[in-house]
């Protein structure tokens, strides 16, 4: 779709106005023009009021807050408009269903003890199985289809449990069971860009260096260190391709990995924007990946402690890469290539070594679960490797 922004006019703008009005984020009593019918007009204007409403929606839904209605924001608007009962929910591979109605169904099934995954608004196989189990228990046809009979039963039954977070508990249990050693852990490393998509270029004393080269090199350094500890590593893409985030998530899911770590560079219209930031799955339904949140926090603290990059903290987001991966996934924006200082850091191979080591140490901290840990920024790759080898020899 065409990306809509301030100053645009037309029926597509009217559709966005109507969607935001339905969500209570835009006044439908006159809007910016004093005319209550202005979202139905073919020349509806994307004005400052609408820009503010779009930004509020993006912030609420864990999207990039830029005031632009691109594919991700438009899709989120459509998903937010669905209410449970307005359509039949069914698991279909060819055209999977997404929406707030699915999230509401997942929440109700979770309260009844049938669904333990994250509330992500995606009707996949896990939601289908949980719904089928619920139907089976109450004597309905276990077809995994949420129609009128199933909805009535969901409304009649009160929750069995409240106040807990089954998804958080299940993620914690997976980490506990896997043990503190890194050997055998399966990790997907996801360097951004690729192929003809080289990204920004940064001048260095040896010539221009492209964003894709920085990310591929960092991924390779991280992969080498992880392999040395006995971890199984997979790259989400080959050197000569740039799959979209949905394709990267699908590839990662096919590896049945324990974690996915995505590496990106940030950019800004302002050359003053700088620093490293971490992202994990988290949405407006109150659902988040606990392991992703913890790992992103570890990476953030380790990178900041070992470099002079500004701490831009960690954030929950609903991006496809974080939402569609079955395993806990984090994205690390390792610095702004539009900032002179950050660019100097990222084009320096010694600092890329430091960042790779920081990420590996963070993964180790995750599996240590706070046991026998060392202060942030002090644990070295050599120490970690020696401990891993000693544990293997003891075993």
C-alpha cells in the first residue's frame, strides 16, 4: 500500500480516520475540520490531529512511532478493529488470522488453563490445539473453530486461574531444564540487510564500509565464539540475500532453536541520535516474552559497560520478527550509523569483537539464572570458554 503521511488526502486517509475513531483515538464529532462526516469524504486530509492519533496508536501497539501509516501500521489498525464474535476464527495455513479478537480468545483460554503461550493475536497451531482441548472438555465438537456455540461456552465459564502468567512460567521452565552450559544450545543469528541491500555507507581510512558488511562481520564474530563453546549456530540468511522479517522468522522456526538474536544498525534524520537499544516481544495486551526481556536487558548492560555507546534501554515491540518466532527473540540496534561517533565504533573491528563478546556473555548469564555470576562487563570470553570446557571434561 501507499505510505500515508501528513499532507496526504483521499479515501485511504478517510479509512485510517475511521479506524482510529473506532478505537477512541480520534474524535468523530467533527475531527480536524469541524465536519463529522470528514472520514467518509474522498478528500479527507491527513492533518496534525490525525498525525498525533497515528503516533498514539503506534506507541500503544509497540510499533515504530513515526506518524506514517505504512504496511505494519495499517495491518495493526485492521487487527485492532476485530472484536471477538465478529467473525469465525479458524486455523488456516494459506491465510492465517490475526487480530484483537484472536488475542481475546487466547486470553480467555489462558484464564481457563488451556493456553500457555504468549498472547500475540495470531491464530496458529498452538491456539487451534488449545481451543480444541477446551471444546473437547466441555463436550463440543473439537474442530478448533471458534463459532457461536464455542463463544457462548467461553462466556458462561468463569476463569479457573487469574493473576498468573503461564507463558512466563513455561519460558522460565525451559531455561531451567536446559541447564547452565552453552554446549548444545541452538541459536539463530540474524544479520540485517544482505545481498543488493547494503544499507548506509560509512567512510573509513580503508574506504567506504557498508551497513550490511558491519552486520555480517559482527554476526560472523558472534557465530565463531558461540561455536567455540559448543553451541549450534544458524544464520538466518545467506550473504547474498535479504529476506523480509516474516521469511527470517520462518527460517528460524525451522531450526527449532532456543534463541534468536537479530542484529541491526539504527539511523535517524538527526545526526545527534546515538546509542544502543534492545527489543523483545511485548504488546498492548500485556503479553511479553520474559526470556526475551531478560536477555535484551543483559545484552544492553554488557554492551554499554564494555563500550562507550549511549544506553537507549530495552523496549517491548510487536514487529514481525519478534512476534512470529516461536523461540524467544531479541533485536539489538547496535548503534546509529547516522551518528559520527557511533559509526566510528561500529566500523572498528576491535569494537565489533567487544560487542560480539558482550552478546555471548549475555546468553551465558541468561542460562546461569543468577548463579555464580560475575559483575557486568567483567566476564571474559576466555573465562567463559575455560569454564565450558571444564564442565564438558567433568561430564
